[in-house]
C-alpha cells in the first residue's frame, strides 16, 4: 500500500460518512443515492463546489450515484444560460451525474401529491394576503392561529385548488397550505405554504403552469421521487426538516432523509448568487467568469485547476458550524498543484536592455528544462544572444549590502545561460537607465560550468531579438476586508481598487505564442499564469492565477 493510500484510509470519517456507513451496515439501503440541487439562477461558486465534492464524493466512495437536479421551481429568476454553465462547471470539476433531472418535470406529480393531501384533510386553500398570513403565524414564543379559510371542506378545497391551477386567480390571491400545527414551537410547521400563484413564463414548462410549488413542497418530494437516500443541504434548512419528514410520512412516499452541514464561506469574497449577480450587473467585474469572481467559471479562467479546487474542498471538510475559510488556503492548494504541473517560462515584465559586449556567437541555442518537478515534461530550446532584456527591478546602481542581483561590478547568472558581470550603466539625458553593458564568462554555461565563479543571484531574461510581447493581467483579491457582506457599509464599497493591474509590453519567450488555455505556466520568479480564454491573437493576454508566495501573509494584511 502506498503511503498516500495509507494516509487516506487513516483519515477519520466525517459525520456524513459515519451516517452512510452506519446505514449501509444496518442494511437500510443497498447503495446510496445523493443529489446536487442547484437553482439555475446564477453561476456556481466555491460554496457550491464544496457541496458538489461532498455529494459526488459520497456516492463515489460508497457506491451509488448522484443526480444533478435543477431546482427550477421559481420561474422568474431562472435561465437556460445558467443550466448550461452549471453542467459545464460540474464536468470541469471532474464529476459525472447519474441523471440530469428537473424539479419542473415533477410539476404534475407534485400537483397530484397536493390533491392527495387535500383529500386527507391535510391541506387547504387560504385567501389571506401574505401580511395576514405572517401576522396569524404568531412568534417563536407565542402560538399562531388559524383563520376561517382553514375551515373549508375537502370538496371546496379541491375545487379552489383546481381553479388556481386553471388560472382563475391573480398572483397572490390564494395559496395552498399544509394543515400541520399552528402552535408548533417550530415556526416552519405552522401551516407552511405549499403552492403559490405566479403567472410567469417558465424556462422549461413555458406557460403550462400558473401555480408553482414552494421549496418545502418540491425539494423533499423530488428527493423521494428519485429515491435519494441522503439529501444533504446547508444548516439553514434544519427547521425545514420537520416539514420534510411530515410531508413524506403523510404522502406515504419513499423515505428520503435530510442531513445538514454548515455553509462554507471564503474570506475576502462574497458567496451569494444574488450578490455576485449584482457585481456583474453593476459592472464591477466583466462577467460571471471574470477571473476575480469566486465562481467556478472565474477560477477556471483565472487558471485554477479542478484538482486544486477539489483538494481545497477536501481540506476544509464538512462540519456543523459555519466557518470562514481563509482565501490563502485556496491559493495554497493552487500553488501545490501548479508547482507540480506548470511549465516554466521566462517573461520580463518591465524590460531594461543588457548588451553583452564580449559575446560574438550567433544562433546559440540553450537547453532549458520545462519543469524541474516533472522530468517527463522534457526540455525546450531557447535562443541566446548579444542583446537581452532583464527585469528593470533586477538592477540597482547603488545596491545595499547583500543585494545579489545585478549592480555595477557585480555578477549574476542568467537562467539556463551564463554568468555575466555589469561593467557600465548607460543613461539618457534625463538620467534614466537605458542600457547595461556587461561581459559574460564563456566557461560558465549552465550545465557545463567550469568557471569556478560563485554567484548568489539568478535572473530570468529574454532575447532582445527573439521574443513576443504579451499583456499580463495581475489579479488580486476582489475585496479588501475579510467578510464584505457583514460590514457596516454595502459590500460593494469594499472592492479592492487594485484587484486588477494590467501590465502591457511584457516580453516573453516565443514559445508562449503557442500556449492554449489548457496549459499552466510558471513565469520564473513571477507566479503562475494561464492564457486568457478570450485571447486569440497577439499581443496574447495571460492571467495571473497566483503569486509564487503568499504576499498578503507577509504584508500582515
Ligand atoms: P446562494 O445563496 O448563493 O444563492 P443557494 O443555496 O441558494 O446559494 P442553490 O443553487 O440553491 O444555491 O444551492 C445548491 C446547493 O449548493 C444546495 O444544496 C446548497 O445548500 C449548496 N450550497 C450553496 N452555497 C453553499 C455554501 N456556501 N457552502 C456549502 N454549500 C452551499
Ligand atoms: Mg437556494
């Protein structure tokens, strides 16, 4: 057994795995069935990723399947664009659903279920306004009371409900309610709404329906129809569990069970589709897949890998208490994976020219390894020359002690090439440095160095006569505070003004002209980068996924 495998088996079970193992051991189920139930009213975000990993992870581990069920019972906010993006994102994360299903496909069955409840005397049509219903509900410490509509006969309720369906009433004129218990300490049990009237076009059922089931009357029933064994949702649904069980019991349908875990929130961002939609609509970002968005589509465009997101979800695990996970952990997971797979390339962001005055060769090609972490990635050839560019910040005219980069009279190694020494600084009339005249040591070539010279600094560079110009988008965290949704001002006012810095005129190795969005790169000493999905012609645009180190931790921010 490999060390990794061993570790995995030793890892303690989370509380949901314990429940599943017990259910299987007791023979309650032969195999399990879970579901991921997004409402198609926005793109998936990192919180959803944690729910996806959990649901798909359980069925992968214990056998069974996970349904992808679109919870499309609210006709107003839903859209097929969202359906498509959700499917693409789950696939990209690396999961396959057993069935693609839509709660709206159950509208007919749900209607029959409602009729069954009415016939059992367990549901009634109420004409009260939503304000009246709220007022009659009581408070957590005071019981509520029923109104005269609760006295309607089964026949009258059947007729009124059929009329609601037939479109006889306007929005809000009537609702269908379950008859449970107006004195229950659980407010959700006080005759919850099952159906409301909404004359609206639905993205799948069109105008066939003008009554739509409420969450409580769609979710558990859909679970049951699909024979979901473990229906996992977030903690805010704890009070709904009693309603969930009551309905399943009274309808005498497959006994799905609901289990709750705490929402996963990520620092320095917002994870609510409504707020993310605001960022898009108010043009704080370029769209749902802006690389600063905490959406799966945003992370993909930013260069995150599915492996790193799954690793992140695994590390944060599942629990019962809400928690705020530091964005640094997600970035850590990205670095861990990217370090293993990224192809190394040299790019100079802010160039200053170097002329090697004693270099006379022509057409010299150097061998550069693509990835020191993975020999299988092989080598590439890069051209060397008499004129090069290095990073302006890698030279100092009057350096402090222990400055190991280039300075007058000082030596450095050029990566994959030779050791050079700076002999002369050339400036324009305004005093700006325009060129550094250097000499090189012919016997110091990387891999065949017999010079005996020791240098502490190694610089990246590009050939002045063999390079391409690229644009770099340096992304940073979108918000300056940890929890923008819970600050005193509106969350938009905490947007980080430096969340995007565009670097134009960076110079790169020519091989980057062949990059695709599937490639991951480490630009030496700069960070991890990916080609932007919309970058189709020169100058190619590269997005910074993460820096090489956590600069925020160092800055104490
Ligand atoms: P939002 O508040 O962003 O609209 P939601 O819960 O309304 O989120 P749904 O599309 O209804 O979004 O969610 C689909 C599934 O993802 C649900 O099971 C939900 O509990 C889960 N989920 C949503 N947000 C998170 C989160 N932050 N952490 C863990 N699970 C989440
Ligand atoms: Mg929801």
